[in-house]
C-alpha cells in the first residue's frame, strides 16, 4: 500500500487520451490489464499518494469506458477533473487543455497513463524539486535509440532535449533519455504552453518544447535521473505490456519475500491484488493470488493454487491445484489437492476439504471433514461431521436455493444425496447410497435405498451382427 506523500500545492496532469493502435484492442490503451487491474489504476494510485489539489485526467479515445471504470473505483482515483481532448494534437496540447483548472501558485506535474510502474517516490522527487525550477525525470538505458537525449551544460543543468533523428553522433551516444515526466511552477508552464508551435511533420504541440523556452528565459532545468529505469518504461503494445507485467510481479514478489514469505520460485508467482501475510508463510510455484488475500502465520500454499479474496487462518494448508474464492478459514484447516471452494465458504478450526470436493456457501464446523468427490452447497455443518465420498447436497430445485443443516458428529455415508431443505440431526448416521429428503433424527441410522435383488438366468446383451 502506498503511503501519502504531502506535496502541496500540487496539480497532477495524467495524459490518458491515446488510442493505443498498436495494442490492437477495442478498449482504450490505459485500461489494458496489468497486475489484475488497468494500467491507469497504477498511475492514479501513485499520483493520489502525493495528495494533490487536483488530478486532471486528460481523456479522448474511449473516454466513456474510462469514465465508467473510474466511477466504479470510488475514492481510489482521488479528486479527478476530467479534461477532454477531442483531437490528438500532442502532449503539449493535452496539458494546455487542463491549465484553466490549475490551482493558482501550484506546481504542475505531468504523468502518463501508459507508464504504469512509476512510483510515488519518483513522482514526489520531481514535484518537491519544482518549486523554483523545471524538473524532468530522466533515465539511463543501455539502448537509447529512438528516445530524446538529455544534453547537459557544464554545471550539470539540462540545456536541451534532442530527438534521436536530430541528434549528432556525439549526442546519439548519450545514454540518458527523456521520459516525458515533467514538473514546473504553474505560473511558468502556462505561458510556455500558450506559446507552443506545431511547425513539425506531425503538426502536433510537443510538451518537451517548453524546455527550450525555459533555457531561453534562463530558468533552471534540472534532470532527475531515476534509480530504476524500468519504472519509466511506457507500454504501447502487448509485448511491452507483458514485459511490464513481469517487472511488476518481480516487484511484488520481492516485497513479499522481504516481508518474510518464502517463495519456491519468485518468477512463478502472480499477485493481482494485495497480499497481507503473517510469519513463516510459504508459497509453492505457479500460484495466482487475486483481490484481497490475507494469510495467517505458517500458512502453506501448494503448487498451482488460485486464491481470490481469501482469508486463511494460522497454519492453514492448501494443497496443490486448489481454487479458492471468497473463502474465510479459521486456523489449521486443510484443503485439497484439487479442491474448489466457492464464495461464502467458511471453514472452522481443523476442518478438512479434500480432493475433488466443491463447496459453495458452506459453513463447515470445527474438525469436520469432506474428504473426497463431494459437492456441498448452501449448507451448515456442525463440528466433527464426516461427509463420505460422492455425497451431494441437492440445494437447487430449478428456481430457488435451499439449505441443508447437518448436526454435530453426524456421519454421512458415501454416495448420499441430501435433498434440501433438509436437516440431519446431531450424531445421526446416513447409510451409504441414501437419498434423504426428510429430516433424519439425531442419534439414529437413516437409510433410504432400493431393495437389492438378483435375477437368475439374466443374459447380458450382445452386440448386433452387421
């Protein structure tokens, strides 16, 4: 979770109007998924951590979809001012459209909706330094081809940004590049944006042109080189999106390990949400954690498990290839392998749900066991219940769901069907193969099955001759 960084007064402009043609998608580029949520979510979370006066979100292509997504996020997006860029006339034009809504006397920070790995700390460093100077975030890369080069004067100040095509051989050898992230006093930036010209092959207004204006006016321009160039990489196609995903997952895996979690292979874990873990947690390979996942002390998760919105108590063991969604457990439960626990499942202390068992809205009492090949849905099980293999709760009548109640210490024989609504009393025993549609009394054996008969002289059918 990002902690607030006070940088005030601050206006943040997030450019999110691009179509993203190279994504080859019907959806806006900034809504492409990264780590389980849109790229734009990562950027907004980073800028909101700076507690800005306003976030000016510049939208264009697919803006209706962007607005709909933002409306679903509650307060996560912060105090957003919507800015519509109907014509894609460049970054300078996009920022200029937001200028009327800037807070007087503020610092303006420009970020990008397709640069999703940028951190609050990096953004804050630019904003804090921009009270009386222009600040641009730079990065040093091994292969700078195609990027604007940062040219510095003898004092180390930025004197120019030279595009690759216009650079001399000496300038092309420069490894420090412009990332596009810029911060400057609003009182300076506004007039520079008004003075921008579009006399270039694309006919666009470039934000980077304000650097030359600043130099001409004698305003100091500082380049802050990011410690990690990866967080400034833009995402323009699905190849770059996949690369960003791996970088994000590496970051998240590292954070978990530093928090004390043992990962069998950090490269084979995907975290698509937030994870809170206690001490001595271990996670095997190939696991996916989505939404809000809370892991108690000494939780062990086997290989290739999928957990979404799950809370596991201390000592819980989730065996391989199990899928859990919307599940809450107490301590020392055992699940799987190959189990599917659906939303509303609650496991009390010591409960066991075994291989090829599916549960849904099932409350499983302390010490109760559903070990094999069963479906238990819309059910309440007391303590120390044993559910035999092949048992199902028939909870759906074609129109409505109904509840099955099973009392403490009941024993459900294998291959039984419990037709809800129905109640099984405490200490009751259900004979194997029974269909139970009426209450089963406490402490008694209840059996419901056809009479077994054998037919002498019966002949098995034989195949017809062609």
